[in-house]
């Protein structure tokens, strides 16, 4: 018995005793040692790293599992057992090359792609808090420029490889095989599984008629085999201004008003807005001196408006709050899978009353039938969005600080009194608009059947649906705000119903011959139908202004109505062939034949061909034998033609409309009663209108170096767009109906893109992944019809937009300020010139500054854009940040009209405190023109004074997270748990010293981009 006890005590100690394990780690293909391999005892913190000769030493028990991992190689796990020596061969991990990418009606391995395709990191994209998922891609994809503001619904403008046309430049979105041009703020970002951007014509031409501006393909999530996953994600954010324009307070405005009058030689006490001044003239210098600004107690005779010191920016602003909650459930079996989710997103913006809500519900499922030969499925989402808009930034700039928000008794609205300009109370604008939201219900998705006809041949039919129901009620309330008033209220109710259907059918053949030839052939048809119906009705005079009462039938006053409908159809035939020889020589050919109802019979159909070539030189034996540090090197070339049909559905027709005031006529001579209305022509037909076409050549290079530690791609492209569809302005002599759509312009873009990444592993606990990208393009208009060549800028004679970037700026050159009487006298004849005024260059040297001295003074196209993203993980912590920048872009600083002048814009409105630093005899170094009561020097003219360098570098996003240990969360029934804190738009690291505004990304009066701080968690059960 004692012997048995000794055995029981001995063997456990023996079985689980620590022992020293040694071994050598080599490359499975070259048999060379691999230094720096992480060797970790699974489920512990014990680890080691192989030395220069690939040798490692570690202590472990016989039941332990050793995990060998190294970037660029497949991870290997080995149970120790009774071994004291373990030698490991690691195989190259070609997972990135083998990853499957959706490229248009089919999928391809990444290594087989010959077009310019970028794959977004969806997890990184979703780290940014925004209603639109696309907003999170800013700075992450080379060649993709995204403009947005801080509005709660995150409206975004996407430009892939610059501006390519004079009309609609928006890309085409393909969501689960269904095309759409609508914004993506109705799509829940948490439902996205993958996102690819097709940038060149050879990749995008399979979508033909709508692919000229690039294609963004989005695939939503599905269940995974054998795994039930319940995910719960929650996030809360708060937002506020990064900085604001400092406006004058009541005293400062009085000082500026006094200065403006004194500079004009007018007694400042004769002003019409109630200010009075204690002032005089210095007996020694003869200069005017202000002793005190005198402000009346009340602004009106009735004494209802007490003088105030209102900061209108503060009055319309608040701390914004974002709530984002998502729950999903998924599972997969041998016979099918499902994914279902519910999401709620609410953004209460930093402007009071502005908000955006979204409820989303999704069900994705598929089922396998007939021994897995047939798959049926659906991808469906239902979203309901609602938004209250409002950003009276301009009104907050203009409203005088002396005006109170409310009347003295607090029951009425403050507003301007006699002598003040007619600018509205910004707070009233928001409060009276807060019930004016819209509701949008959208059903989007597809039903499909996929049948494996043979081992190599697959048929798929896909029916896509996109239904939108838009309703809005806009109540313009009665109000009295100072002398401004609206005694009659008015309700406008509108409804728009959009229905789009896409039916596509494809045959896909895939076959490998003798492990040498890989062939993929796709043929298909697609039918697209879109119908829109809209109705608007209005009624005036409602007794009660309650939201539950104000319906059209409750009004008693004037009523009106209007409406419209539209329909268009696309019929398409397409085919694509992919061929690979020896897994190194790649050829792709595409052809699409599109017919659109927007064109006449003569040009209804357009043909859009493309081809691309690829050479994986890294697979050549001569390359493998001589270059060891390059794991993957592929050269690509693509050429293709894509189309654009973004014009009105009635563009080819004569269009007549009723117009009672100008066409009513007593045609029957009755001389009594209502006159019958006639019709007038507003557009001339053009039956010869044809497709706009973009032809693009793309040269590409993909590479992976040093065991896939360094990776990236480079692209150079030339894009030429011809027969651009435009509706040009026409001269009055053409008379009625002069509008006519034509094909008449050409444009060229040339650009370069570089993406570069670096993976590093410093130990088994510290890993770093860095990504950077840079993009540049040059744009110019190469052709315009002679009759409209001067409609896009220039002087109408020898200066026009041809050969220049689209939307280039044309104006005067501001050459500083006049600082002495001598400078004024010696300068060319410039009406209104004086000391302290802007000096404009006499470019043609004729001694007179006039319209002939204008020139091209800027272009809203950057020299280059760039982004840098870093991901660092240490033990259970993860840290990421994104920097995004723009360099060499010209922007128009609209704020300057209000911040630098008294009389150029909105005389009598408030001004920024910058104006207090204007030129004066005691402030001669200022670059701001002297305060002037009138614009005698015509400084409102568009000039380089308003064009500034909009370059910037921003911290776009940062996040710090912690993932709990599996052993801990298993006790709570969880598979994973992560908590995090982070922020968006955290600051401007760099901006041009010449930029005088707040945010060069948003230099106008749009909704400001807020700083946002957030926290949240991700749970999986």
C-alpha cells in the first residue's frame, strides 16, 4: 500500500516536470535557418525567440504545446511529449495571396488580380464613429479622396482618382451584388464583411455604363460553419468644437463701428443701430480717440429688447452625443448558414436640434439543397433613418451681439430693430426647425439561386431590390423677431417613392488543366429598372402649431401642390475571361454591352471592352534562384473603357411645361372666366446624344519582401474622358427652350499611387503593423465646344479653362496693402486705392487695374494626399492611430469676407475679432485692410486674398483597447471581450501658415468637423 502511494506521488511529478527543449527552425523551402521566430508555450506567458542560426531553447512540460510563429510563415503547434529536441520547418504563408476578393459577379484570388483593386481593412474602417462607413476610409486607400463634414448623417463625397467628368463624379456601389448610387449612411457599418475598391477600367469595366468613376464592392457578413456567435457591440461618444471663429462681443463691435465711421470722416454718433460714443480728437497728434462705447439699456421704444452681449456660436452649440449599439447572431452548418443583426445609431450633433437616427435590421441566410448542388439565399436589410438638419453658421456670424436671444420677459424672440440689417435670430431658426425632420424607410437586398450544373460550371440568378420611402413635413412657423415677422404659417408635406430592381443571371466556368492552365469564363445578362414618384403639397394658416395637429386638412389658407415621376432602364450583356499559365502569366479580358433608355435609338447601346495582363516574375526559376528577399513581385498592365449615363431621364426629349403667367391666352375669344393655360418649351431634344466614355491605362506593381514583412503596391494611370455629357448655358438670342444636353467636352487625369506596409514582431508579445499611402494626380480639360468654352472660367477672350484643371479659380492678384502715399501714387490707376487698402497687380502693364488684369489664381486639386496608419499590440493591449493629410491644395476661405472686412459682405453684420487687428496708423504691420464703411476699393472682387493654402495633417483617429484573457471570460460564458477608448478628429498637427481660418478641410460655412471622444466594448458569446 505504501509502495502504491509512492508511485502515485512520483508519477505526477515526473509526468508534469519542467524540461528543457531545444531545436532548430528552418525554412521549409530553402532549408535555411530562420532567426527571430517566436516560440510560445500555449496559454502561458512563457516564450523564447530563435537566434541567428534558428536555434531556440525553452522550458516546458510534456503536456505543453509549443506555438511557433513568424511573420510571413504559417503558424505551427507541437505537443512536447517526451521529446527534448524539436526541429521545425516553417512554410511560407501565402494566405494574403490566396485570400479571395470580390471583383465583379465573381471572386478571384488576390495573386491572380491584374487590375487596380484596393481592399479595405473593415475593422480599422469601423474604428471611426460616423453614420456612413465610407467616412472611416479617409486616408486609408491610395487614390480615394473623401470629403465630409461633421453633420450627424456624415454626408460624404467620394472621388476615386480625382474628378473625371463635368457631371456626376460619384462611384458606383455594389452591395451584395445589387448596384446603387445612393449614399451609404443607411448601411450599418457593423454588417460589412469586406469592401473592395475597383479603381481602374480593366477592373471596373465589367460594370460598364456606370463604372467610369470607380466601383466600391461591399459584401455583408454571413454565418460561419459550426459556430454559433452572439456579438454585442456598444459605443458612446461625445463631440465638441475643435476651435471656433472668435466673433466680436458688444463692446468690440462698437469699437469697430466707431473706427469705420471715423475712417470715413463721418460722425460715429450718427449710426443707425443705437450705439453712441464718447470720443474726441487728440490735441497733439490730431488723431481721433475713443473714450467709451455707450450702449443703450433697451434697443426698442417698447423696451422689450434689452441690450445684450450674445455669443451666438455658444447659443447654437452644445456637446454632441453619439450612441451606437449593435447585436448580431450567426451560425453555420453543412446545410446552410445565417447572420442576423439589429443596430441602433443616434448622433445628436454639436449644433443644437440637429440629429440623425438609424434603426437597422438585417437577415442574411443561405440553404443548400439536392446534395449541395443548389444554394438558395437572401441578403436583406431594412433601415429607418430620420434626420433634423440645420447649421446656421452664417447666421451666427452675422447676428449682432447686442441683440438678445429672447425678449425681456422671455416669451418672445430677440431680433433686429430699425436701422439694423435683416438677419435672422439663429436660435429661433433652430428651435422653429426642430420638428422638421424627414423619415426614410429603405428595403435593400437580394434573393439568389446558385446551381452547380457540373463540377466546373455554376449558374446564378440574383434578384436585387432597392425600395425607398421618403416622407417629410416642413412647418414654417409664425414668428416675430424684432422687426422681422411671418404672420402666416405654412406646412409643406412631401413624399417620394423610389423602386429599383436589378435582375442578373450569370454562368461561371472554372477549370484547371494539368495543374498548369487555370481558366475562368463568366457570361451574363443584367436588367435594371428604376422608377421614382414624388408628390408635394402645401397649405397655409394653421390655428395650432402642434406637430400632432398640423396636417394639410387642418389649414385654412392657400394650398398648392406639385409632383413628378421618372423611369429609366438599363439592359446589359457582359462576359469576362481569366487565364493563368503556370500560376505566373495572367490574362483577363472583359466586354460589356449596355443599353440605356436615357439615349435615343441611334446611340442607345454602348460597348465597353477591357483587358489586363499580369506577370508574377517572382515565380520564375531564374528569379527564385537569384533573389531571395523578394517573396512576391507582380507586374500588371490594364486598359479599358467605361461609360457614364448620369443625365436626366428626359435629356433626349423636347420638354414642355405649363406656365400660366406667361402662356395663358383667351384662345376661344370668350373674354370671360379663367384663361386656358398654354405650354412653353424649356428644353430642346437631342436624339443623337450618346454615351460618355472614359478610357484608362493602368501600370501596376505588387510586391512582398523579406518574408512578407514589407508589402505594397504602386500604380500609374492615364485616364481620358471624352464626349462628356453636359447641359451648357446658352445665349439669350436662342430664345425659349435653349437648354439642350450635348456631348461636348474631354478631360484627362494622370496619377500615381503608392501603398507601403511593414509588419514587425519584436517578441512573442509585441507586434507592429504600419501602413502608409500617397496619391497624386494632375487634371486638365482638353476639349470644350466653342459655344461654351468660356462658361467654365476665364475672360471670354484669350483666357479659358482649356489645358487647366477643372474648377480652377480665375481672379485678381492681391499684392499686399498700400502702406505709404508714395506707393499709392506710383501704382496703376485703381479706383478707391488708398493707404491701408489692398493693392491689385496690373498684370498687363497698361497702367489701369481692371478686368483685363485677372488671371488663373488657384485650383482645388491637391499636389498629393497621404495617410499613415499604425497598429501596435502588446500582450492584451492594442493601440492604433491614423494620420491623414492633404498637401498643396488651394481653398477659398469664405470666412474672410466676414472676418477681414467691414463692408465687403453683410455691412451691419457682426465681424470676427480679427478685424480689430486691421491696418491703422498705429498698426501699420497688419495684413488686414483698414476698416472701411464702404467698399470703395472694390475689395469684394474675387482675388488671391481669399485663396489660401489648404494643406493639413490631422490625427483622424486613435484607439486604445484591452482584450481580456480567455480563461477569465470563459467563467462569464464569453468567447472574447474587448474594451476601448478612442477619438476622431483629434487635432491638426500641421497646416499652412498662410491659412487664416479654423479648419482647412472645411473652410466655408458648412457643418464643422467636431472633435470626438468615445468609449465602448465588444463582446462575443
